[in-house]
C-alpha cells in the first residue's frame, strides 16, 4: 500500500504563504496527485490536481518533482478562512486496479490574525 | 439538491445490530467510494466500485460489505456493528480523468454513526 505522510499540523499568520508537503512512495504511475480541503462537519472539497511539474489555479499552486514521490501544496497569502484540514490523495500503485485512491492523514492548518 | 446524497446523516445503534448506510448520486459517475473518517486518522478507504459488476476492497474492508444496486447507488453495510466502527462515513463519486485514471472526487455530506 502506498505510504503517504503529511505534517500533522501547521500554524501561520494572515497574509503569509503556506507550503504543505506530502510524501507518497509507491504512487500509481498513471494517476493524478490531488489535494483537498475539509472544514468541520463537511466533506472534503477539491483544491487542485496535477500529474507533474507545476500547476496553478485561482486558489493554490501544486509543485510535483520529476520522481512524483512528493508534492507540495502552496497557498498564497492565507486568510483566517483558510483554517482547515488539508489532505493529499494519490492512487495506490500496489493495487491491481487503478483508481484505489488513498488519503494522507491530513494537515491541520491554523491561521492566526 | 446535493449531487451526492447520504442517508441517514446521523445514526445511533447498539452493538450487534445490522446497519446500512446508503449513497445515491446524480452526477452520472461510474466510480463510487466509501471512506471512514476518525479523528487523527484522516479518511480511510473501505470499498470502491467502478461499475455495478466491479467492487474492490480498500484499506479497511473487514467488518463491512457493500452493494452496488445501480450506477447511481452504492450502499455500505455493517452486518454486526461494534463500538470501534463509530465514525464519520463519507461516500464519494468520480469519473476517470481526461487522460489519467483519476478524476476529482465529489463527496456527500457524511453519515455519523455511533455504536453503543
């Protein structure tokens, strides 16, 4: 099974850039790396997805090195409303089927005023 | 109306009882997933299904079973519930990416199960 590790928690201040790294060995060759945000009592919500190099959308950037064994979610200029749990999600290369999607344990981001 | 609907949203039951959590979706996706969430452990995959005839075990399938009654419906059953199955359960759907095997997951609002 893919081993996926993320920092348990991070603190930041409003206006700062936050980078959260996820390590994922044994990742499926043909699958995306995806990041989700979750608020209490809600289902996870899609943030960004990529395969390799760098992807940017209106809320975040995602950096993926050539070996794809890690990925870094970058949140520019965070605000209090970015306080949430952030998860990386990858496909497990150990499965005979693709599409076995495994989450990291999540990183709780606390943004302070 | 929500695209992915879970019922019940909350359920309290006793040890040994049979429980079914239901999930239905209107997104037209082939792939459906059941995840369990526990504090500090994130979301763990229980079962997933690529279509009505294709069901696969996830990370923690012991003590659970599933049924894919139709493309739009995927149920999770606990045949004999035990207290350590107390958790928040999420159903999710996806379709394959354009040129990759994974696409975005769309989640229901969760079913909170308490086993006494």
